[in-house]
């Protein structure tokens, strides 16, 4: 009989799958190493088990102990599977930018999940790096995994992933393309492949908001490059010890939007349901296509499953809110189609300035058309109200007709977006669209900016 002693025995030996439509225009054979076939549906299963085995071997992890790790979700899943089989408790510290699916899955396999804010410095006591370390000090019989600096991370890929790719391509691989986060996958695979053939090129996929690309090219750790980004699992605001820059031939950066769009393309054009970093990797590969020749064999690694991102990249509303959805915006009504059903907030000439301020606060808006019995006769916005207050501290008790500006221009449905855009000036912060039947809607500068692709 052919069976595994437990679920950990099914880790590895994931397939290589030829990519077709999604890499059209790339003059080489492109193969995806699809790591979703691991039991935890990600490449991180490999290193999670290796890190635990090595910690058991040297006594860092004792029987019945508690495993503590800061994770974007996938390493936590791999650790959870091993913890279940081996009888450990697990605490996963995760940042709040990670998908709800990841958090729910971790809880489903018995992990305690602690959520920390994303937009803080790594040294901030609230960061998931700092919270992980603190919990490890406070929890008896615990072991802090530290996948970023734990050498077992890269060793797992040197011992497993690299040899698999070499054997599956019969040594014909010429390029390896992969997203870089902790650095274990790229460094472990690169070390093995370059020992077999030093001419193999290793390309890392980075994201905007991360420091890897510039540091690799200049040796400068530029804190000005660090800012919040949406793409999960790749990029860092630190330099993990597992990233061996000497083994990497180059980086290319991919935007959040491109990563999200290509994540969906992989599913729709290849039938491979994978996660956000896979979208980034494919877009990065396309950006690198001039480096490839017809006889080349390019392997790109897909880290995890699309099931982790059903509420994000695979959700039209989430994509639309961020301007990631590929929708044609040509007419005035296209810009506001997602909130056309909302009533227009107005103020009347005889209302007080304080009423307009209260309405702006209540509805979280910055511009209000002013009407009288004849229709639209003026407007107020936050700049006008601020200036009015500077000139007269008692302006809140004055009627709006005394301080209001000119009425907003009105356009018909079907007006080209280019014509609408020209109506915005320093003095004019909004445009009204006539919906018919006496109804109007407001278009703001924010709406126009949000429609830019």
C-alpha cells in the first residue's frame, strides 16, 4: 500500500505547469512551479516543517512547547499543520493588511491569531516583528521561529525546491523568477541551481514600498522607499538575513494594481487559482521578457492559493474601490456609477454656515451645492468655509447666501469624461450631472482621480 504516515509526508514534489496565454509575447518556454499542491496550499509548508525539525534537533523547541511566529499567513499555516501532528501550541502574529481568509484559516487549524497594525515601523512595539519577540519572552516553554533570519528557511529550499526544479527540467532551466519576502525561497533555490549551473539567472520580484531592488543595485537601505502597499507575501521594510543578494542577478518591481490584475488573469487564462504574489511574479516576468531567448526555460514559482484572496483580488467590489478593475471610463456617469443611487446632499441659501459644516461632518463630504426655490444658485466647500472662518470668527451663524461661491457647472449624462475634467479649476471643486427627472449627482476631483487607470 502507498500512503503517508501523516499529512506532512505529502509536502513537496509539486508539479511544473506550462503557461500559455498569460505569458503571450514571451519568447521562451515558461513553466510555473505550482506550490498550491502542498497540503497547506503554499510553498511555506516546506520551510515550516524544516524549521521545526531543526529546532527539535538542537533543543530550541521542547515537547509540548508553544511555537510563536510573525507571519503573513502562509508560514503560519505550515507551522499549524506541523504543530497539530507533533503536539505543539501555535501563536501567529499577523499584520492587519493580510486577508480575512488567511486569519480565518489559521484559526480553523487551531492557531491563536494576534493582529497588529501594518503602518508602523518594524521597531515599533506594536509591529508584528516586535509583538512576536515580546510574546516569545513572555510565554513559558516557547520558541520564536523568526523565518526572516532562520537559516533553516533557505536550507529547506536548497534541499527540496531547488533539486525538484532541476530534475523536473532535466537541468535545462535557464532563469528562475520568484517573489521575494523572507528570502528563503529565492536564496535556497538559487544556491542549489547556481551550484549546478552558474549561468542560471535568478530574478527577484519586488513591490513598490519595499527596499529590496534599490538595496541590491546600490547597497543603500533607503527608508524613503518604505510605505504601505497592498501586495501580500513579497517585499519588506527590513533586510532579512535569508535574502542572499549575492545569489540574485536582479530585481524588478511590480505595482499593487498589476499584481492584482495578473492574479485574476492567471485564473481566467490558465485555470490556475493562485495568490497575489503569483500575479506579481507573472507581471514581473513579462517586464523581463527581453532577457529571454527562444531556447530558454524560465521557471516562475507560484507561492500560494487563490482561496486566500477571495475577499480581495477575486472580489469585484474590492478591486473597483481601489481602481484596479479594468473598466472603461468614458462618460460622466461612468465615474460615479458605484454610488449613483445615493441622494445628492444639498444646503439652502437661508441655512446657516454651521448647518453646512454639520452636514459635511455627518456625510464625510467636502463640497455641497446650495439651492433656493429656483434651483442651484451657489456652492460651499471646505476651503471656502475655512477662509470664511479666518475672516470672521462668527461666520458659523451667518446664512450661506452671504459666503457661498458660484454654483457648480451642470453637465448632461453622456458627456465625455475629458470635457468634465476641463470644468475643474482652482475655484471650482465639483461638477453636477443631470440624471433627468429633476435628479442630480455630484462629481468631485476625487471621483476623477479614482477613475484614472
